[in-house]
C-alpha cells in the first residue's frame, strides 16, 4: 500500500511564491518518478513537473523558469517550489508517484493565486 500526503497549498498574491511538499509512505521502491499535476475548475488534470529517482526533471512549458521540483530520496519526499505565480496557476495540485508500472495519487492541495 502506498500513500501520498501533500502539504503547502494556500492563498497567495500574483507574483508571490509557494512551496508544496509530498511525502510517500508504504512500499516505496528506489527507482521511481514523482511528480505534480494540477486541475483547475472545468479543466482536465494536466502535467506540471516530474523528477525521477536519478534526478532528471521535466516541466510543462507553462511553468518552465518559474517552478522547480526537487526530491529527498531518504525522506521519500518531493517538493515543488513555485515562484512568480500567476492567477492561471490557480488549481488543485496533486502529487503523483509512478513505480513498477503503477501510478499513485495524493489527495490534492489547493493553490489559489489572487490578482
């Protein structure tokens, strides 16, 4: 059984910053990918960022240069540092873990960016 618990969401003004965290527990293997997706009201869930256990990263074009993902393998924790936030970044952010061909999701954390 795998559980993902996110934290760090909240309300911030445009131009501000937030840092999200996600800790995985349970049967976590050393080779995996952890990442972030988001879903705004009326929209489909979309990819934001991903970091593999070796450290390689991918980002959606919409967040490149503003968001940075990192991880602490010893703590099974992934982070998403979000800078220069825009109102269009408002969404529920979900943590994602992919390992051994299976995918796991956190419960989501709300990020609201006000103008």
